[in-house]
C-alpha cells in the first residue's frame, strides 16, 4: 500500500489539521517520502533508538508512534536527533506521528482506551485545549471505591503501579481522563464536578490543588495511559491490508 494513502487515512480519521495550532508536535508524516510503499508497519508509544531499532529488526517500512521526534523543529540535526533520524533514512523506514490528535479522538484515542478499560459509560469530551479536546469523561454503572479504580488502572499495559492522591469522595462515579501529563486540567475537572481525574503523571502542586478541591487524582503512568491510541491505529492499518506489529517498550514512568 502507498504510504501517502495510509497517511491520508490516518490524518482524516484523526482530524490532524484541527490540532495544528495547539500541538507542539509535528503531527503526521515526520520522516519519509510520500511515494513509498508499505508492506509492514510497526506501532509504538515513543520514537526512540530502542523502538527504531525494533522497527529495523522487524523489517518494517513504517513506524507509527504517539511521541515523535519533532517538537517545534530541529535547530541542528546532530547528536541524539541525528542518531534517531539517520537509521530511519538509511533503512528506508518512514515515521508517522500522532500526539494530541491521538490523545483526544473519542473512539480511537488514549483517553477513550482508558475509559474503555474502566468500562465507563455516558461518555463526553473533556480536556479542552483551544477548539479541541484531548480527553474524555464518563461514569461507572455503579460507584467504585478508590481501591477498585486503582486496581483496574494497575492492569494497564506497562503499569508500574498507580499513585493515588485521595482527597475525593469515598465512592467514585464520575471520572475525567487526560492521559500522559494531564494534571493541568484539574481545574476543569473541578468545574465539571467529577469525583476523580485519571492521568499519567503528576506535578508537586497537584497534591495541594487536589486536597483543596476535594478531588481524587490517579497517576497511572504516562506510558501506561498512552498505549491505546497506537494500537487502535494498528487495527485500522490491519483493515487496510497492512501487516502490523506492536512494539511494547514500557518506561515505568
């Protein structure tokens, strides 16, 4: 299959253009010619030497990741940047990246995947960022304890154990999700009246903010909360007739 056809399908499905003004990541095709052919694509959370080496070992034509190589552009293509880009070019492997579009997609995205895992219902977009949303909100059929939610999050792929900042109600019904580094949406969680915010990693200030707001915050791991999107894209590529492989490389963070 032509690389350009895959890129066009992914970009259209994820509404990539809508995120152009709010995302520091250069979403879409970051490395590679438009006229290449793709027989095998591999999918991973991060574009790093480890996953690029795995793509080479898998004899892939395309690497698809959530975290890419270009965040506002390169000043110089040297050092770590060169060490990552050079093997992609040498081995004729294209790199497609989707950051915030793949966080916020309400069916294929990372937040949607966490919500599926938790079996949340009555979903709606959450985590406003300009004209777009990068998260999701939902409710449990029946209230759950903090311990039950933590146990479910500990089952995520790549989990190193969920930290809990437990200042919310004893039973949790209404949950907001922003994967990765999402504690900056705590105020929106408070304004919408949810019982808990699920995200990946925290900042020092979130303890006091959650305590003062009476909100529970689950820190389930940046990596662990962001494996769903690329696996959804792998399933879409399968439907397009491309051979796919998912590369698991947890960071423990």
